[in-house]
């Protein structure tokens, strides 16, 4: 498996050929600004001390403070956090948010920790990185296996360290601690806006469109619900344990209810009450990716569709809700097969967009209604979707490359505004 970061950077090289960028901008986007690795000692419930490894990477901060989630997962590594921070940089620029890109993570299996251990870990993580974050420096948020309660602990811990309430240091907080309405459903809402606006343009009707969703966390489960309500036929869903498949369509509200009660979608398979809703079969995560469906939504982790399995993918459209679910080698195979991929930095940008709204509300002290949040989110998502579709067709490039071109143009302008080689060479007399 190639290093994730090197693979992520391939997309930048491809887009550079189509964007009008200064050499300085190209040079400064090749590597992260800061990579921080910390050790977090946590007193466990049984009295022992465990030391966890944590990371925070700011990839770029030309357009504003670093922004990006914190992931708790056993596979978290510096390479992964660097890649995720890289994607955040382009995502924030693509949505024209006044942020750079950052990401954090702790190498831990959060399911093996008690709630109190998770609180000590979250506070310990903030103790370790407090000097490197802040409302105008770098703003963490939720990501895989982190949730609003943890964001509340993180904000509280930072405020204790600073001896003042600092709501704008973390987004995705509980509403009672300054969170924004609509932040919990924002990633799914944003993805839904993109899917539901583009599929009709491609001649697809909801009721005749089958969908498979890999990942049933905050993004995947909420998106499944939204698509189900809009009349799409969700034929398969999965979580880290495995998935379920029913060609005539799953009853998503029941699956969600069951998942909440049992913590696993596969458990749905054999439980009388839910099983009786519709005949369905258990499938594995790799099987879900190769189902004969119209739309495939990877909403779990990176590196799911690779050079090994891309050839077996049968979906017509892929909407990337996870960050980095398709490798660059797989991109080429999918393109040859005529499968259209809507890229992660657009499709899953709803989360960080509403994080931005939360940060604005925290700083202004004026809080918005859910309708206002969702309206603004939809406007932003649709505007950038249109822009990317236009760039892709004008330049005859993939939607992914078009998204990078759009983001790069904004990043390039910000980098150039600080002065480029051309500026200094042509004004060597020092006069403006
Ligand atoms: N973790 C989310 C992402 O990957 C949200 C980040 C944020 O809200 O800052 O986009």
C-alpha cells in the first residue's frame, strides 16, 4: 500500500497542470506547515496508566486558522493525519471558508475505553496541544469516533487552561455549550444536497435509483435516512462489523433504530422484529463495494476502493462521503469504466461548513435558527457543485481534478497576495 499522504498528493500534482498557479504557491503546498506528535498519559479506571499517541497537523494556514476534526481510531498514524489535514486544506478552500486545513487524531480503540477514560483522554489531548490551537490558530472538531460530548470536554479543558471561556476553539460542541443547530446532521445534509441536485441532471429519478452505503456512523446513517425520505431505494448498508443487502430496499428508519439499540447493523439480520420487515442477506464490506447499484456511497474510512478492487465496482456514480476512500490508482480504473466520482472535498464538506457557521456564531454571540443554518449550507454546497461541474466540462477533466483546481485557485490567490517571485523580481527597486 503506498503511503497515504504521497497518494493524496498525487491529486494536487494532477490539478496543478490545469490551474494557473505561481511556482511559490506550488512549492508551499507540497508539505505540511506543522506536524505535532504528543504522548497523552491517561489514568485508566483500574488504576493503571496508559500512554496514547496523539497528533495535530496544520497543513496550511494561508487562508485562515487551521481547521479540521480529531479522529479516535486504532489505525491513526502521522501519515493518516497529514493526509486528512491536506484534504481539509482543499475542502475549506473549495467551500471558500476563511480557514486553512488541519487535522488531529489519537491512536486508540475508543470502544475499549469507558466514558470516564474517554473524558480523561480528550482533556489530556487538549493539555498536550493547547499551545498550538485557539480560535485564531487552529480549531478542532469531530471526526471518526469522536462526538459532541468529547468536543464539549475539549472546549472546557482549553477554557480551563486559558482561564476564560473560549467557545470558538472547538466546533461540533453540544448545543448547550455553544454548538450550532444542524452541525450534527451537516455532513449528511451537505452530501444529500449534492446527490439530490446532481442525479436529476444526469437523468435519474429517486424511486428508480438504487444506493449502497458503506459506513453507518454520523454521516452514513443520517444520509441513508435523508435519501430514504426522498424516495431513493437504499439496498445495502454496512458498519465496521459487516452489512445487509436487500434488492427491494431496506427500511432505513428501522435499521437506524435497531443500530442505535444494538450498536451494529449486522445484528439487524437475525432479529425477528426488524428481519420481518424485508428479506435481506448479510454481506461483507468488500462485497458492498462491488454491488450492482446505481449509486455507491463510501462513508467509512480511506483506502476502500483501490487498484485491487476498482475493476469490480459496478456502480454508475460514487459520492465520497468518507475522506479519501478511493486511491489515485483506483481513480484511473474507475474513469476508464465510465464511473463518475463526486469527490470527498466537495461531497463531505457540509460538516466543516457548519463548523464555520458555529465558529461565526460563537464569535458574534448571535445564534441562528436551524432553518437558517440549513439554508446557508445548501446555498454553499450547491454553488460549489455548480462551479465544479462547469470547470470539469470546460477543461474536460474529472470532477475531482476540477474540485482541486477550484480550491487551488483560491489558495493560489491567497499565497500570491503575500507576494510572489514575480512581484519581487519586477519591483526590485522596492517601489510599489
Ligand atoms: N471531520 C470533518 C471533516 O473531515 C469536519 C471537520 C470540521 O468540522 O472542522 O471534514
